[in-house]
């Protein structure tokens, strides 16, 4: 069981952190840059309905991604707590809190 933490859980948390941040950033860019251009040929009522529907779906993606970011961030901070606490190389502890 002691091999589970460093070999499976920590790489999985790093992967989850990257995927969640990619979903939020990429989804926001898609929602703000691509979707308006794709829907500009529709009538106003249809365009507003499509935006509202996309917003409802994207809201769940954002909430799940934020929860994943928080979970993976807590696990990574726990793993790196000792280096954060003991090293004072260019204020590593301040960078951990700022992140």
C-alpha cells in the first residue's frame, strides 16, 4: 500500500490538474471566440437559445473542473509541503501560497 501514493496517486493528480485547467481555459476560449462566430447565421431567438443551452452545459464542466483543480491542488500541496516549508530558496513558500 505504501507504493500506491507515490506511483499511482500523485501522477494521477498531476494529470487531473492539467486536464481540468485545460478544460476551463480551452472551453472558455471556445465559448467566447468560436461559438459566437458559429451561431451568427441563426436568428436572434435561436442564437440566444443556443447560447443559453451551451452556458448550462459549460457551467457543469467548469464546476467539475474547479473541484478537480482544488482536489488535485490539495493533494499536490500535501506531497510538497515539506519542501515548501523548509526551503527558503527565493521564497518558495510564498510562491506556493501565491499559486
